[in-house]
C-alpha cells in the first residue's frame, strides 16, 4: 500500500491523500480543498492545469472521498477582502494571512506601527 | 474489499465537523482524520434553543468519542461490555477491531484535534502520517485548546480519570438517546451542569507534544510505501503501472 500527500489548499500543509492498494486500486481522500491561490497559500493541485484540467496523478481514482461544504459559497474578490481586513480592528481571520497582509500594507504605507500582542 | 465507515462528519450527520472516517482496505483499517468536537460551544444566550443546542452538542460528541474509542482501543478495552455502546457501534465493532494507520489532512481541531487524546489515552498507536505544516499547526491548535480548557475547568489530570461509576453514568445515558436531553433539566441553569459534566477528552499539553512528535511527516508528492499487518512490503513495478495506464486509457477510448 502506498500513501502520497498532495496540496489541498485551505490550510497550511492541507493534504489530499492518495492511497494506492493492489486489490482496491486508487483511493483519493480530499476534504476541505481550496482551488484559489491565496496570498499565503497555493491553491490545491487537484485542479492545476490550464482550463481546469485535473492533476494527472489524482485523475480517475477508483474511489473519491470528498465534501461539498463550501460549494455553495461564492467567494468575494481578493481586493474587497483585503480592504475589509485592513479596516478591521478585531479579527478572527487566519493569523498568517493577517500578518502577511499587514506587513505588505505596512511596506507600502509606513504610516503606522505594527504591534502584535501575541507571538505568531 | 473496501468498507467506508463515517464515525463523524458530514457523511454521518448534518454536522460537517469534526471529521473522522474509517476506511478498510485489504484488511487494513485507515483512520482518515481524527477531529475533536467543539468542547466549549458558544452559548447563544439570546436565542431560546441554546440549551437544546448545548445538550445536543454534548450528546453528539459522546457518541462519536465512544465510537472512536471502541475502534482504536479495542485491544486494550477492559471494561464490561456496555450494551448501549455495542448497539451504537455494532457496525464499527464488526469491521474494525483496531486502527492500523492514521492520516491527518489538515492541522485544525476539526481534522486532528482528538488525535493527542486518542494517542495517549486510548492506545491509538498506529503509525500516523501528515505533512510537516499540518503537524506543526495541529500541535499549536491542540496545545492552545488544551491549555485554554484546562485553565477554565477541571477536565482530569494526567491519568485517565473516568471512574467505573462515571462510565456507568455515560452508558446509562447512551442507552436511551431520546431521554438524554430531558435529563439535563434545561430550566435550571444548565451551563454549569453541562460544563462540569465529565466526558471532555482533553489531553494535557505534554501529551499533545508527545503525540504529535510521534507523527510521521511527508512532503507533498512524496510517496510512502507501507506494509500490511501480515504482508511483506508492496512494491509497484513500472510494468503494473503501465498496464494500469493502458487499461484506463482503453476505458476512456
């Protein structure tokens, strides 16, 4: 049996697991994927080719275990999200994204001091 | 032979988290994710159904945790057979005496939060795999959760603190799921009662570190060849892959 991780997006190190077994064939376990490339994360490799082609190594599994949790959500544009994020005081957004964004913003607009109250 | 058994998650209930699926492939039991429930659900004090929600949350996680516990700790399970649990988990017991492999897909609590407790208290000693960032993120998240909950309330020390009496209580509640919500009288300040109720499976920070230290890490696209419990290592030859590719191509044409 062989297991291979692939990038799922969504979280740092998020994984699509491909399991190959001689008797059953190929099983792909892919939950909580993000196909969009974020500032701090690449998108999933599953849909990586031009024109939405499926990544060759993960194509045509014998069993696919996946979810559709975010399928019904229409994502907002990155520009709008960034603007909303910078304007927020209290945030529960992923801290890595926030830190990255704050540093970028600070680089272009060095008018304020960045102060983190907890270690990243 | 392939069997897929959702222990929790969207395939099992309306909840999408925590995730825990059991996959049996070639007599090898793979645990896909090992998420922890939301131990301290936000109390919606403004809404009227908050008590029911809280009770329902508790009931949900106890059933899930019992199932997971049965799965991973079947070998060292020493208690009396609890009829309620057997009824709830009879499918799992039949097919899943123990877990042979754990795969963690994301480093948040919903995907890997219960792994430290299961590893250190329930004997989930099967090899676990994740990527390096997932290992690091899950360690941070679980440590934060463990410290936060342990600061707020007493969830048990370094030892397994479930006494035979309290185990009996849990099984009593499990025996009749429909009565369980009524037992926790929602009218008279349910919050302290629920919070003090045993059954939050929160590891100590040290256990969290030890558990995630034992996780094997892989890089993306780095295959790991595993041998079955009773089998010699399995190797894929280029020929078999070629044959497979030809077959798949043929099907496509």
